[in-house]
């Protein structure tokens, strides 16, 4: 069986990809199991050099990946070029990290030499969403391979094209067959992957609803999981902030990638003293946003990646109106006939919102901003926490003490102070509450993709001193 892959730019079918059933998933697991011990025994420095080779090859095909990602996701070409660079950086970073993983020597009472080893899990299942497929494919595969695991990666059925191209590059670079496999398909394929007892670790990025399903399935086999889920992130702007800088970052934080980011700053909290002027400037900018073909340089927002997501965004905009929120800005959709079948949604700004409204509670994953006001730090924190998510937050203030007080109190995994939407594989990333658990990136990636083994050596062979039958 195959499934159609659409371009959201025009709504046209651009490819057909295999929808793998349970038999093909079983075959993938068999291949992974057959090579797992072999790959684990490859010296770490050799694994690292191979990943560095992959990184170099990805840079050579940078434009090809960027064009394919734009075609499949509708993201701006200037953004997919940056993301192509980031994917290559990811392989380079973990290639350099591969032989830096060490255990600890631990002093314990008695005549013992005791140490720990960090060892790979074995077969790691990575499941990624449709919004940033190339970067997420790299983020799942590179650390798994660097630390001695083999990888089964399932991309979203809507956006599998760059993951499949990445698999080709990995094979060309010399990664052994079975070590990094891409498993394509929809929900049925995903269920077969996560419900299999041969999965030694599952690392998922996606919605909280799907994350709960995966966690329940994994629990039947006690398979460890890590969950990077959704968000409803606040941008909190105090009256002493650099307003010009904050304005640019607020717009970028919610409308870049057409709002399809787990870290989207979709709730704007403005101090009373600057509320009216800041809102005026936001509405002016949003009304002027250019929505259209992401391959054109003048375009500022492209389409939503899927028709279903476009429909969800439109439904939540209408629900916001019905619940009493007021639309104060909305950008025009493209009129070009070539784009009439594309999946476009209007960038929209709401005011007069309350914490109970869906547009303030739910992750929209579209270009929608809800704006409210606050009087002091305590009220800002209360508004920030009026959600079940806890992924990220932005704080804008020139008061150093306030900045770090807010950073300490916000119940999120990442806080940006006087900036927003900057990420690096060198820095741990993850969430709290419905935004998930576990951390990818930086030294935390070692904790995620390897497990600890403790080794005791007696310097005086025999039972521990004082222990006799």
C-alpha cells in the first residue's frame, strides 16, 4: 500500500510513499535486532567519524534538502535553508560527542573499586511530527547512532520526504544496513512500532494526545519513553522592556513557520502601561503580513502543512469569536489562482480573551495570537500558568532581578530572557506537565539515549567483609 504526499502550497500530490503494515514493521525490527550488537561494538570514535561524514554530505546537498522540505511542508525557503544547516550541525555535534561519553568512579566503603558505564539501549524508536520533519529526523537519529543505538524512525505520513532522503545519505555514507531505518505510514504503522516489545526506548515529539496513547502502549512492555509534546507559551512584556526588540520577537515567535511550532508564543501578556501602544503596533504589522507561496522572497507566511491543521485553525478562530474574543487584526490570504488549492489560514490577533477560552487553553498550531494585560509580576505568573502546558516562555524586561525571578518561577522547560525562539542541540530541551518529560540535547542526550550500569570489583576477593552464611 502507498499513501499520497501533498504539497500544502498548491494542494497537489507530489509523491506516493509506502504505508508499511505490521509485516514490514516486523521486518524492520528483525533487521535492527540483527545489527544492534554489531553497531554497539563499533568503537565510539569510528561511529563519530561516520556521523561527521554524514554531516559533510548533508551540507553538500543543502539546497536539495531545503527545496524538498519547502515543497512538502510549505515552509519559507529561507527557513528550510536554515533548518537544513541545523540538521547537518546536529550530525556534526553528535559526531564529535560520540567518544566523549564516560562513566564515573565512585568511592564506596570497603575494599572495592566501583565505577559506572553508560551503555546504549539497543533499538530506539523515534517518532516525529510533520512541522519540522528534517530537523527532527536528524535530532532523533544522530544521538541514537552516536551513542551506540540503532534507530527506527517514523516520520509523519504527511511529511516523510526529507527523512527518506536522509536515509539515502546515511546509506551512501556507509552506515550499515539496518542501523538507521525509516518506517513510513500512518497511525497503524505507529501502533505496530510502539507496541512491539523489541523497542528498547521510544522518543516521541508531537501532540499531548498522541503522546498519551504512545505512553500507555509502551507501558504494557515497560518500554522507557521520552515525550516532547505541545505548548501554549506566553510572551511576557514588562513596561521597562525594549519595546522595539520585543515587538519583532513576538511577531516571529507566533507567526514564523505559520505558527506551527510547539514553542509558538501564542499568548502575549502585556503590562498595563504599554498595552495600548504595543497592541496598536502588533495589529498594524499583522494586517500587513504577506501570506503566499513560500518559495517567493517577499512571502512572510506560507500555508499550514496539512489541510486538517488548516481546518482546525479556522475552527478555533471561529470558536474564539463565538466565545466573545475580539479579532483586532487579520491578514489577507493569497489571491493567486495557482495557490487556490493550498492550505492557507489568516494570521489573526485576538483581544478581550479570558483564561477559559479555547484560544487561550488549546495549542492551536496556527498563526493565532491571543493578547491580554497584567499589572505586576504575580499577575503575569498567574496568567502564564493558566494552562496545562509548560514548554517555554519569553520574558521582556531590563530589570535583571525581575528577569531571573521570573525565570525561576515559570513552570516551563525553557525560558528566553529578552529574546525568543532560539534553540541549539548543545542545550537541553523539553517540557513540564502536558508538554511532556525527558530532555533531548546537550549532555542530557547522553542520559536519554544511554543507561547506567554499575560495576563492583573487590580488591579482596570473596564475600563483602562481615557477610558470611
